[in-house]
C-alpha cells in the first residue's frame, strides 16, 4: 500500500505557481520523500527528493513540514508542458511504491 | 547515454503465447527495476535486481512471470503463457548506489505496451 495521500487532480493557470500537497503521516525516520512525474505515455521522471530540509533544484522546490508528516511540491512557474501526473513517494530507493498521484492540468 | 532502452515499444499477442520484454539499463547502473502500470492498479514494482542478482520478486504476480538479468547490460521479463489480464504498460528502470551518495534517482524507459487478445 502507498504510504501517501494526494488529491486526485488539480488545475493551475499557466505562469502561476503550482503547489501540490502530499500527506505522509506514517513516514519513518530513515525514509525520504520523493517526487516523480509522468507525462502522458512516457516513463516516470524524477523531480526532487528530501529528508527533512527544504530542497530546491532547477525543476521545483520541496517543502517538508517540521514533523515530516506532509510536504508540498512547488513548480514556480507552471507551463503547459508541466501537465502530468505527479507522484509523491516515501521510502528508500529500492522500495519505491507509487500511489495514484495527482493529475495536474496547466490551463492556458 | 541513450537512457534506459526497452523493446519492443508495442506488443500484441494472442492469449497463451509467450511474451518476452527486453530492457537495456544505463551503463554503469547496478540496480534494475521492472514495473507494471494499469489503470486499475497504477504503477506496481514487480522485481528488482542489484548487480544482476534478483533481490526482491515479491511483486511478481504469479509463476507465469519470470525475469532474468544475464549481464549488467540486459534484462528480460517473460510471461508464459500470457493472458488478457496481463495487458499493461511494462516499465524498466535503472539506478545506481554509491556509499557517498544519499540518494540517486531511478531512470525509467519509455515502456512496452502489451496487449494480449
């Protein structure tokens, strides 16, 4: 069973920030939070990961609450090409369990 | 590097036939994963290898499924005999692990869309 809860779908206006929430209340101390996305008909693509500190890379920012029970993926300026299913996963490298994810639709 | 390469991209076969899916991981990666994706069940991890050795095959649905990794650059997933409920997209992914790295990402191939009629 997936250890995360995500909204099934979200809309975001093009050029605006997309904030995708994830609840992971049962996360263990050694488990990371990973985000992947899957654009239609393609394989999943890694976005970002974190343990307890906030992280930022060229694609996105990851905000993890202090108790680590939830996190938010932020796409600062969403484009139409960011339309995809976004998966929040907790665990370790060799045990990535994908849930249903959030289908993000970026609207022109 | 061309990334993880899977073949074929599409496969249509009749029920009862043997199906073999192929995967070439990224050179230098020592982990290889096989996933299956369906609308009903989403992405499921079937099996993964480390240094060509199967580590966890608990996700393999039944004995009709088997996976091998004869060398570091090639893996197969075989279904024999195939059934209509095996219709899905099968993804292969690879990664590497080094003691000085906290985490490295998994790179996925483009998948093989299998249809069993």
